[in-house]
């Protein structure tokens, strides 16, 4: 029986591949047979990710996504070097916990630039001729968050960026369906990553325990989210587009 989650022969670009959910996503996709293009700002961390993957022709590609205007051209050059891409996962992201009164315009702009603007430009670059493999279906997955679906004090900028991804995925799904490109989001709850550890440091122990307690199944792991991303990329997600898959241990069920 054929495994509908088999990704053999597919070349998948993953941003934020140097740590956390992005790194674990690469591990899971490689286990399913995919060839990975690992994107991030830190070459040494990307090499660490590559060393943890199943053997394959995986490529480390350092790139800073703040260079928005350069993204389409960079993807063209990348496809010339490695061949056309089949799928794209935008896992790179910025998070900070600050009340409205303390958030500066620069901080807000920097967060939106990576979380939203880069996602838009990656989608724009991905759909270019010869960048994505022609004649086959393709999938784009954005990493959103439950905080893009519900509110929480102190993270208004972050919530705005993740909510924007949800809305953008819906419109891009309609626009790109005719080109055979599906666009979806995965929205995790609190996952035990370095980013979550940083957030924990600015909260009191009581505040963080309260957040943990809001997850009926407990907090998640990067692999929990990586499995959901793989599901949307593979044939298991063939008839899914414009939606947000919530992976939150029951957080939003309350």
C-alpha cells in the first residue's frame, strides 16, 4: 500500500530551519523522503540541522529574509542551482512580549517584515516560472499561531502578524488555485522551543503556569507541529487549501 504522506522526490524549502519548529519540520520531511533546502541566517545552525537529517541531497542556503526585494530573484537563482521547488514552508518568525505602551514603530515594523512581508514575497517568488516544478501540485504552508486567532494581552503586534498570515493564506489560496498551488497555515499553541523559553523569561512563574494550564493536553513539542505541516504538504492535504490547521493541545477549545 502506498503511503499518502510519502514525500520522496519532492524538493521543499523551509525557512527558519536553524532551530525549533523549522528544524524539526526538516527532520520529519526528510524522514518522509523529501530533499530539503534549509534557509536561515546562521550557517552553523543550518549545518547542525543538516547533520540531523536522513541522508539526502540536502542544501544549506543562508539568507536574511529582511531583504524583501531580493527574495524573488534569490529564489530564481536557487532554482537554477538546485532545480525547481515542489513546496515551501515559512517557519521563520519573530516574537516579543511587550505592552502597547512600550512597543515602538521600529519593533512593530521589524516583526511584520519577517512574519508577514517575507511570507508574501516568498509566495510571490515561489510561483515564478521555473521556480516551482511545473505540471505538479504544490503546497505553501505558513506558520501562524493560535495568537492570531484569539487575543492575549502584551502580544498585540505578534497576534496581528499571525492573524495576517491566516487572512493572507485564504486570499492566496483562491488566487493560486488555478496554478495548482495550495496555501495553508498551521497555528500552534505553546510549543517548547527556544522562542517559548524567551517568552517565559519575561513572564512571572505564575503567568507562565497559567498559560500552560490552558492547554488541556499540555504544551506541545516541535514534532507535533512538524507532523501537521507534513500532512498539509503531502497528498493527505491534496484537497485542503485556504485553511488553518490548529495544533494546540485544546487551547482554543475553551
